[in-house]
């Protein structure tokens, strides 16, 4: 007897498949190279029984990735200490897989070019500055650009200190870090996985966390004591206003009607960030 199938679209290119009483997540990739990379990363992690992922299921089409649908999972909330701590520990565990897997030798993973990406991001923001000024004014835009321009030379000077290439998830936004019903942290969406120094991704994680704790760097370093072991190159990455640039460029990529809706949230976010940045800069330089 054929098994009954039920497919429901969850979001663009992602479906929930129910078959024979079991549920699966089904994702279709536009590029085979990305699907191959995601498959490779999961197979390698599954081979060493890494717990913080959702295992892959076999598929006939190489453009599809299928995984068990885990009910009751929730994205972490970086406002909660337990979520910050558990996500941080899981991220450290991911990076430590370099002890068992030579990620940098993989033909499917490229090295993360952070400085090139951030320079290009700042250039795009400068090109679109007039559009951004319509929302937050010239002074705020000038401040964002100044912080970016002042930070990049420091990062370039420090980058020679970076070492120890490993697997980086590549997109550690909160909704890619799930907690299941048993409390286990699971990473999803390895689409942007690459290799790089672990401190680079920990700095990117801190960029995501800091807005949720009032940009209190001393508090975060006291809470997550292992952060004190970061090299000064990784710490210097906190000087760059990455989240502000990323969020505003995303807003400007939307249709005008959607821009206004997002701006209502992004304007106060920007005001808080800019008012906090001088103190953050001072704290970073003192800790470097």
C-alpha cells in the first residue's frame, strides 16, 4: 500500500512533508554547489556524532536537502542568559570539530573573506547614503560611515594575528540556532558555511548578542568567560558597525511599502546603537 503524502509550503523553497506518519523538512537549492556543500558538512558532522545539528535524510534529487521535522523547536532568544550560554557553548563545540575533521582541506568550503565583505558592505552603504538619510538624517549616516571607516584599518592591521582555521556556520542569526524540546541546541541552514578562524565567528555572534544586552561588553565577557581568551584581532571586529550597515542595506533592498514598516523598528535600533558606540569602542580598545 502506498504511503500517503502531505506537503505544505513553509517559506520560499522550504516545505513540510508528512509521509507515513513521519514529518520532514524539505529544502530546494538553486545551485547544486550549495546543496553539495550543505550535504558534505552534515555528513562529516554526523560521522563524528556531532549533536548540535539536524541529521540529513537521503533524497533522489541532489538539489534537495531533507531532514526530520522536529516539533517544538524554538529559536534562541539572545536576551535570555541560558540561550546565550548554550548557543555559545554549541558554537564553540562546532569550531572544535577541527580536531577531528580537516575542514580547511575540503574542496567544498571556501575561506571566509571578512574584510573584503565588510569593505564592500560599507561601500554599498555609502553609495545609498542619501536614501538612508531620508530615514535617520545626515548626522546618523555620517556617524555610521565614520565608525566603519575608522574600524577597517584597525581590523586590517590586526588580521595577521588570526589563526586556527575551522568550520564556520556562516550565518549565526538567532533563527538559525534552535532549541529542541529536550533543551538541545541545533544549528540549521549551513548554506553560508565556510572556513575561518573561530574568533571571527565568535565576534559575529557578539555582534548579534550585544544589541540585546545594551551593548554592555564587560557584562558579556564576565558572563561568557571564554571570550576573554579571544585574540585582539577578533575583539577588534566589534568596532565595525556591522549590524547597522547590514540592516539598513537590507531595508533599502525592499519595496518602498515594506521599507517604511521596517524603518519603524530600525530607527530606534539605530539611535540606541549610535549612542552606545563610543562606550563600546572604548571598551573594545581597552580589552584588546
